[in-house]
């Protein structure tokens, strides 16, 4: 039995800083590669390759199968899941919270943004944000239109 499991998802392909400080020796950081979930989401091969390549560079255990069954096999006392507003992942999280003690972890924002401009496409957002997101203090706001 593992007391604490960190369950990453495709909207959080890193271990959040808020989780790093809570990691213990026996904490497992996992990502469940659930083919049925991906099929229902309609992810392209290109997106799946991106997710896998990103995960392969992380200190995370990639497990294949049904998310609930895999978590059940560990019998964790608590499951930490990084926050996302994605509706598909919210439904999954709600489903898991019926069987497990799930805690949502909010992470520091990659970029502080007031979102007063239209961000339908990532490229449009990135052209505005890239000038400041990698500054040393990390506190600078992303530019707006």
C-alpha cells in the first residue's frame, strides 16, 4: 500500500511545485495510459506522441490500463491530482473521488495573465506570452493586447 499517490494527467505533464514539497519516500507519481479514455477524447497520434515523449523525461511511472483499477491496486490513502478545468478530466476526477480520497492540487501559474484578449489558439497566446514567461523572477505578467 502506498499512502500517497500523485496522479498526473495530460493537462499537467509535470510534478506541480505544490506536490514536490509533500513528497515522501514511498510516494508514487504515476500517469495512467488509458487507451479507452484517449479513444473517447479523440486524441490524434501526434498529441499522444507529445504526451508520451514528455512523460518519458519525467520521474513518473507510466502504467497502462483503466485509471480506477490501477489506483485500486495501490489502495492509496490519498490521491493528489493537479487541478484542471478540463471537463473530461473533471468527470474522471469526480468518478475517482467516489472510491478514493482525492485532493486537487493547484499549482503556480506558468504565466499570470488577465485573459482580456482572445486566446482561441495557443499560437496566438504564445506570441503574446513568450516575451515574459521565462524571466528570472517569474512574477512578470504576460503582455496583453
